[in-house]
C-alpha cells in the first residue's frame, strides 16, 4: 500500500523568497517525413505570374542551347543520353509538384571546391 504523500512546503515555509524559474519549452518542427524544417516559405499567388513568364524565357534559352549543342556534336555516340526525363524539362510542372508537396528550392551555385547560396 503506497504511503500518503505530504504536501510540499510553500515558499514562505521553506524560507525561499525567489519564485521558481520556469523551464523554457523547446519546440522542433518536422515535415511529414520527420525531417527538421529550417525555413518556412509562404507561397504567394503573384509569384506564379513571374514564374510563368520565367518558363517562357527558359524555353527560349533551352531551344537556343539545343540548336547550338546539336551543331557542336560531332560524334553522337560519345554523348551521354539520360535514361529518364529531367524534372525541369517542364518548369511549370516541376513548380506545381513542388508547391503541392509544399517544398521550396533555394538557388545554389556550385564551382570546384565552392558552394554558395542562401543559408538553409
């Protein structure tokens, strides 16, 4: 049989005059896969207009680059061919999939032994 517990002495009875400090609670947020979130980005509808315009500009650049690369290829057998469709072939589709998954890509620039971009 458990013993009855005695009430704890009050601050006055114990001679303590300082109030107890409350511990601060720490909260960590994670996504649906359990990965820690470091940045939250709220999507804005005005971004979509800019992204649609960017898609058309990217398509023009892609077409010009494809024409240039076709002219430069001398040995087609030596060039590499992807076994899958690159995710950014259709930028709007990629953007919509990322938005549906509530993901946000940050721009990164990679050079030999250097990686730069916004802190994540």
